[in-house]
């Protein structure tokens, strides 16, 4: 066997250009195949690591994906709100270790504002159980404090002490901003490559305070177009209007003109009736101010939150607690296990990886076909070599083993170089990719899927070697030694 191996290596060295091109094509195909699988695994791990350390996310009755997207990714709108008393009631459950409220508020220059408590920054985890850290300042405590994510600070150029004004909705509308209650940045979070980087955090008291200061003051001023005497309600107001109407003489009607509606008919030359009684005019209600309308459209209940995060004393109790919350008779709730919901969401958006795998498999098939063409075409130039080997006593099995071993060596070299290129690319591109796209590509050992791909490439390379070997076996000794015309 060692003799055949030496012959195979010597044969490959004698055809350096052809060998190099064949190995390069296989190596690039393996790099594409293993690289796609590595990137896919990195994307999935980064996606699944968006939230850690939270056993349940509880919101109003609705879909699991809706609760996950609104509370974790800040996408879309929640199904409803949850009473703060409901969260406090479940916080006393024997299986619950801690609860953290999570209230979606308005926005600041396109970034979502979230109301929570300082405990949120202690409990929230991401990726491999990493905790939130501050690059400057600390958590929000007062009703004017605000904590901003890394991307918010970088894009807006904010620092600790910068004033922040929150507006209604997700767009900056000047007529609906909370100018009466400005906030101040007290903390900036370190980069996490999660939606936290694009969020603005205030306290629940801050959300309540900025809406309390917007309540309009009642009783000041007069309604437009209404006399002070006509503003009263009840019998006194009605009598005043009726008396004023009674003292007013009937309007003068020109001959031939139509009298106004409600005017009694008076013949020409006749005396008007001594008293004309008219129904008291209804007192028009003053129109609500613009702030009232905006507040009605943007109602913030002081005892309402969007959702709350739950940590259990024992992870095995999460399923039991989820079932109890989903069947709560006091308030309709939906409890979501983040890991399960993230897996469900990945199944919906991760179909693109199947297409990438198919493309990579086609690339491998093309490279293997190229190796077959290379070996088969080189066999024509090696007719005399095969004939000499057979002349000195090499049997058909030896020729078969030699050619199959050559194709296997080509596939093995391509796999080794391809995997080396993958790791080299990860080492060089890990930092820039993470900074640019927020995608963490960890340097890890090859998994079972990667080994399966490499086994397929090696098996295909070995099988390809049987084609030229069968051709060489069928070639007669005389045909190999006789010169071609």
C-alpha cells in the first residue's frame, strides 16, 4: 500500500498545474459549503441569543409571535395591555422568583421608548448569559431619567446629561410632543448587537408623570363665541337665555320677503303679539382642545403595562406556570417561553438558509465534476504510463487502487484547504462583521453537519476515481504501448 501511495503522490507532483487547479476548485467549493453552514449557525445563535435569563414573557391575550416581536424586538404593536395589579398578583406566586414590567411608550426621533424598572438592567441577559453593562452613567431611577442604547447614542451623538423629549407615536410630530416633561440621559448601555441598542428606557413613573403634566386645566376662560351668562348649565342658564330672547323684538320682515324660520306670521298693519315665547336655545358645549384630542387618541393608563418578564425559581416550573397564566380567569393572558417562540419565528424566516445550502451543494457538484474531467482527460496522456505499469507486473487492482487513491487525495487536500480557508476568514472577518452587521461568528469546532458535508465530498471524490480506473482497466496493454498516429 505504501508503494501505491508513493506512486500516487509522485503522479500528482508530476502534474502540478492540473493538480493545483483541481484542488483549488474543490477547496473553494468546500469553503462555500462549510462557510454557509458556519454563517447560518452564527445567525441562528445570535438570533436565539437576543434574550436570555427570562423564563416567560407575559402579555395580553394574543399570538405568541406578536408578543415576542413587540416586547423583545420592538416590532409591531402589542395585542393589548396588562393591569399592573395582575403583574403584582403573579409576582406573589410560589414559583416566581422575580418579575420586571415592560411598557412600550412613545418614541424619540424614531427610537422606541420603553418604561421599566432598574431591575430590568440586572435581570436581562443576551447571548451566552452576558449581562447589560453601562459605558457611562447608570440605570434610570427618577421620573426624568432616561437610559439610551448604544446605537441611539452613536447616531444622535448623545452623552450623559443630554435632554430628551418624547413624542407620541413612532414619528416626530411637533404638535404631540411631551415638551412639558423633558427627560435627561443618565446612562448609556454598552453595545449588545440586539434591539436594546436601538431602545430608550425610562421608568414607569416617568411615563406616568409626562402624561399627568399634559392634563388640561378646567374652568379657565370662556368658550369661543359664547357669552359668560350662557355658559351655565341647568335651570338658571335656561331662564337667562329665555329672558334675553323674550326681550328681543321680532325681526322686521320686508314686504315680499320670506320670514325667518320660527317667526310668527303677522298681517301687514296688525300689531305684533304682546309676547313671543321661544324655546330656550341649547348652550353649545365648548370644543375640546387639541391636547384633549391627542390625549384621547394616545391613552396611557397609569395602571397598565404592555407585558412583564418572569423569572422562575426552577426552570422546570416554567411550563406549569405558563399553563396557569394562559388559563387565568381574572384577566386573559398569554405567557410565552422566549426560546420556543424564537425557534418558531426562526422557522418562518429561516427558509433562506435552505436556498443557500442548495447553492453550495451545486458548487460542490461542479467541483467534483471538474475533478472527474481532469482525471479522465489526464488519463489519455497517461496511457503509456499505465501500460508500463502493467508491463512490469502491476495488475488491474493496482491500477484501480492507484487512480482511486489519486482522486481521494485530491478530494482530501481540497477539504483540508477549504476548512482552513473558512477558519482564516472567520478570524479575519469576525470583528468587522460583528461591528457592521451585529452578527457574532464564533470560532467553534466543526459540527456534525459540517462533517457530513466533508464526508460527502470525500465519498464523491473516491467514487469519481473509479471512472478513469475502469477506463484504464479496459485499455489493452498493446494499445497503451503502440504509438498513436
